[in-house]
């Protein structure tokens, strides 16, 4: 009888460990999927920027430094996005992405401020359409980032609770996930598009 109880306890512990492991996997996959949604929107943003700069070049010939800054910031953001997309569970890669996107947002804000000085550029239909698409994309990025950060918070909270922290530590593949943060105050502001 005592052996039967002992076996029953062992089976219950094994089932519990399996359930915790499966829950950790589900939560990890949920935040990875959340990052994939951000990835789609960031790609859209990154694809719009060269078109925006090309359209503005003809009007803003005296602002080459600003245009170059935007393209360089975009290229850094593309590289950081690629690294984070390959490993969304790598906190350093997600943090670098947040910094690169903050730099890009700051460059775009500077670009938009300077574009105000060019009435012909503001009247350009292509520029207006690109600005509308970019504004829409910025909103989508914000919603996707919020969903990702919520999924990361749920994963991290579950992962850190006892006994999940012990069980997750046994497998070693459940590291803390990093929130995608915007670092600079100007990047936190919504991009103002006024044409």
C-alpha cells in the first residue's frame, strides 16, 4: 500500500512537471508570435522610409545630412530587427532593436520637422500618401508592441513564480524575456504628420 502511494506521488509530480513545462513553452511561443507581429509592421515601416526619402530628395536638396541620417538610422533598425527576429527570446537583441527603433523615430521626427519648411513637398500627392501609410504603420507598431510586451510580462511572471522557476531552471531554456521599450522621450511621441 505504501509503495502504491509513493508511486502515485511520483506520477503526480511528473505530470505536474510536464504541465509546467508545457505551459512555459506555450507562453514562450506566444511572445515569439507577438514579436513576429511586430516584425511584420517594422518591415512595412522600413520599406516605406526609402520611398519617403526618395520623394523628398527633389524638394529637400539642401537637407542631405537629414536624409542621410534617416537612411542610416533605418539601416541600423533593419539590422537590429533581423537579429531580434532570429532570436526574440534574446534580451540583448530585443533591447538593441528598441534602441535602433528609437534612433529611427528621432531621425524621422527631425525629417518631418524640416519638411514643414517645404510647401511643395507638403503638396506632393506621393508624399502625402507615404506619410499616411507611415502614420498608419506607426499605430500598428504600437498595438503590436503592446501585445508583445503583454505576452512577455505573462511569460516572465509565470516563469519567475515558484515552483515554475525551479522547474524552468532544470531545463535551462526558459530565460527572462525582454520588453520592447522605446528609449527616447521624443520617440515616445506619436509621429505628427501634417500635410
